C-alpha cells in the first residue's frame, strides 16, 4: 500500500465556490519513504481574493500571484489528480481534509468533470484521537512545531509534507504503520462519492459526542429548574434593601450550579433585587472568576458591578 498526503490552496473561497490554485502532494510507501513529491500550480482563472470572515485581509499564499496565468487549469490537471486520489492501492490523507474535499467537489462541478470517489483519513482528526482531546481542533502549524517539523505554511506541497511527517511521528510512537494506526484508534475514514461527503469518525469521538449531548441535556434541565425557582421565589422579594431597583443577573455557568445559584438569588431577593436573564440590562453581574466571552464584555461595557459568587455573598452579608 502507498500513502498519499495532499493539500490544496485556493485563490478564492466562498460557500459555493473554491478556485484551486495549488495541489500539493507527497506520495510514500508504508515506511514513509517519499516516492513522489510535487506542487501542482494551477491557473484558477480569476483573481486572488483571500479574506477573513470580517472581509478583511486573510492569509497570504507564498506564491507570486501574477504567475498563475501561465499554469494549466484544473481541468488540464484533472487526469493526474483523479489518478492520484482514486488509486485503489493508496491510502489518502490530508489535514482538516473536509475542506479540501469540498474544494474538489466545487471544481469538478465547475468544470463539469466526473465526481470524485475515494476514502480519506484526516491527520487532524487522528491527532485528536491520539491526544484523546476532541474539545478543540489542532492546526497543522501547531502540531508540526510540537513535533519539530519545519515547513513553509500554505505552500501546498510543504503542507502535504508536514501532514506526512505528523502521521509518521504518531506511527513511530505507537509502533505501527498508518493504516494500523487508524485501526488502533478505531477510526472510520471519510468518503467523497457522487458529490456527497461523509466525515471521518471514531468510536472515541462518538462516545465524546454522546457525553457532550448528555451534559448539554443536564445543563438545560438544571437551567429550567433554576428559572422555575426564580419565578417562585420572586414573590418573596423584599421591597427595600441595598439592591432595591437593581437588576441582578447570573452567568449561565452559575445558573446551573443549583445549590449556589438558588442561595445567592434568595439572598439577593432579600435585599430588594430584581432578577434578569438579560446581561445587557443588569446593574449587578455575578459570575465565576474564570469567565470570558461576549456576555461578560457586554456587562463590562455598561459598567455594571461584577462579583464572584463569594464576593457577592460577602457583599450582601455586610448589609444585614
């Protein structure tokens, strides 16, 4: 079996368009000896418009953009690219591969080419299984730096090479080849066929998602219980106190810590507070000291008083 590690760069990407300008690949044997390594530069037949989500300047590719007009188009390279990806004796892999296979879909449709048909692994997903951490994605550069792999970011062939070295490093640790590594982690490869794409998955990832869903359902249940308590206890709110005419809001994390949130709410009601679930309308915001995000920023912007649960409880106790 051979391994094909590939990476794609585009001149423009949107929800329905991705014009490929580079297809880099690194073809190896099962021991990661390089058989072929090439950067296919492609005329995208259009300008380069790489922006971030805010429409500002995005990544800058390490190529001279004005030279791309002299290269073959994607359709002219299609025979070679299809042969590389669809060879039955080749295990195909990329890093964050879902993006690249989407680009292949767009280009095959743009040039009215046959749909791609191959299975693929994703070294980003393999690494997540390797680290037993599905809470975040790991960028190619960050992993390569950790493993001591040097490369030029966003040069397609270098990204493909770095992807290969990441796979090799994990295999060396586990003492297996790449195909065996996928089996060890019980990873099911992704698939592109008839313009439909199936994502990679694994037993560990499925278990993680189930646990995330269980935790989400538990949070929603505790949140519902808290707001039922809010509605019931507001009848006991005192008319006077240090929090009279003050809107108090709790962070989402605090709301679901029921024993604590219920106690603090009762203490706030005893000081004349009104409870609000809208952070942007509060005068007092109570949250754990490690909280961050837009909700807290909106509170800070309006200069509301911010307490930790301990500080809030202490503040109220001094008013008695």
